[in-house]
C-alpha cells in the first residue's frame, strides 16, 4: 500500500489503539496502513493493521531519515526479529520472539558496537527448546550410534586461529548436568576424564565435558554454524534461565 492510501494518524476520524483497545477508522476496526509524518511532511512512522490489530510490518524513522526500528506484529503481538538502530545507523538492539508475544533472545550493543547484553529468555510454558549437539561422537557411547560423527572424521591437521577463544567459550558456558563418574580418555588411549559425560550448554548448543578436554589437546573440526554463533556473540556465552523447565526437558534428551 502506498503512502497515498495510508491513513495519517492525525486524521480526526482515526483512533490509534493500544493494548486491548483496537485501532479504528470512523468507528470501525481498521485494516490497512497508517503513517505519521514530521513537520516537513516526511514519514517517520508506518504501521499495518488487520481488523484493528497491529499486524504486519512496523517501522519508525529518525528525522534525519535513518531507520530507528523495524519488526513484525501478529494480532497485536511482536513476532520474529525486532531491531532498533541509533541515529547514526548502528544497531542497538535485537529482540527475537520464538512465537508471537514470547521473547526468546535479547541482544544490545553499545555505541562502539560492543555486545553488552546477550540474554536468552524462557519461552511460554510447554514450548519446545531444541539444543544443538556439539562434539558428540559415536565412540563416546556404548552401543551403535551411527547417527553420530566419528572422532576420525573430526580430527583436523591443525587448530584454527581462534582455538583459544573457542576453548575459553566452551569452558565458560555453565555445566547444566553433572555426572561424577570418569570416562576413558579415548584419544590418549589411556587414563580417565573425571565427569566427562557431564553436559555444558550456552542455551542454544550443548556439549559434553570430555569434549572440552579433547578440543583443548587436539585439533578438532567444529561446525561453521557454531563458529559463526560464537563470533556473532563476541565469544561470550549468553545468560539464560537454567531453571526453565523447557530447558530441562531439552537437556534430558542428551543425558
């Protein structure tokens, strides 16, 4: 819909709703777009509505024309990714909604581009949390585990340049499940790793304690998706609610 067909929020017959109060035009729940303009006539806000509910793309701009915020609404609830920018165009905030109205991830950056908040938020009761396995090899388990990769395929010729930062990340993520017994050191061929079957997680990925020790002493290939995840987050694990029952269910799948 073009600006010529979008209603101006200053139209006296237009009522911009909030919360449970629906947006109306001439007393009827409004479907379409609405805009707000600045003193110079330039659009500084645009909203979409269906049956009086915020539904669709929502955008706001600074008076200098820089995009200030952008995201999607569904029946009055935020959904998907919402972003906010500073007047200079640098990204300030990213909110990710797992489903309408339920925030899953919040990130904030300072004016220099440094990540200052990286927080995973518990979803709605009963939400399914899927953790991605990392460094879980078939040799670590008893019985046939052909669905898992082998140590042989994971061994690399040399560690990556960011090896130390990755190792620090693996160690910094909290231990979310403890097993006191030791497991054999499979790569050394002798000795034991105390608590090796214990689990660590950053809220999105999950790995065993013995994998940390293997990665510390051997060049192992890691998924590109995981490395991109670490780089994006400045090699700092997100904070998250370890008491979230949905998270506990996810961890139990790897015990």
